[in-house]
C-alpha cells in the first residue's frame, strides 16, 4: 500500500504548530506573571508612600513596653500599660508583673487540686490588635469557668514575634515557675517558615 502523499508534511506541520503553541502559551504566561508582580509591587509602594501603616505607641504607665532579650528576642516590660494606634485598630495592652498580658493572678505554689495550663504562642496568642476580653486565651478561660471547670488555671504567656525555638526556650524557663499540667503552643502557618531551630 502506498503512503498518502503529503501525510508526512501534515504531521510535520502539526508538530510545528504544537511547538509554537506551547511557546506562545509560555510567553503569554510569562507576560501575565510579570505584569501581575509589577502591579503588586507598584501597589505596595503606593500604599507605603501615601497610606503608611504606622503603629504608634503611647505610654499610660512605664517608660518601655518591651525590652530586648538575648534568648527569646523580646520580652514585655513588667507592669507596662500602653495604648497602640494603628490604621486598623486602637488597643491597650496591660502587662502583668511576670511580663505577660494576663490579668489573672496565678498563686505560687500551685494550689492542690488546680490544673494549670500554660499557653505559649506569638501575636495570635498575645492578641495583637484585640481588646483583652476578646483574645482567645481569655475566651477559653471564661468558657472553662462558665462550664464548671473553675479548678483550671490558664497562664497566658503569648509574646509577639515568637517562633517555635523561642517558645521552647520560654517554656523551659516557665515550667519550674508555674508547674503546668498542660502546655498549649499556638502554632500558626507562619511558623512553618519563621522557625529557626
């Protein structure tokens, strides 16, 4: 049987069209991605230049809100009471004598029959931008009390900017002091790439 004339040229032509089609697709995708990145960068620069997202702090009590710490990066100044204003919120942070945003007094040593829970975490556990009564550790604490679990003592030790390494170091420091029965670490999605062990 004789091959049909021109069959090879049709196959070659189709292969060339596929290759050029793939090249056009790659070129168009590159243009779309490049323009999208350029627009995002332009938008970020525009917002930073004309609508800066500043965080202004005002002392109500205490000269400093936080202090550098060589082990965990930063700690809150014991007894600090500051107001912070951001374009998205205005909030007051009251720091207790232990250096945490925790209004509850935790008796030392731990009373018999008390189950103590130590909460560690970053700005989400601390409650950045949120009034104290609305942060999740306080909501959990109230829920436990309202459901008859008054023997559970929740120590709120969240610090903004913490990662798993600094939380581990803080946990090792706080275990002898608070003698917790349960330790809860707030692990957020940013901890997957912020961690440095």
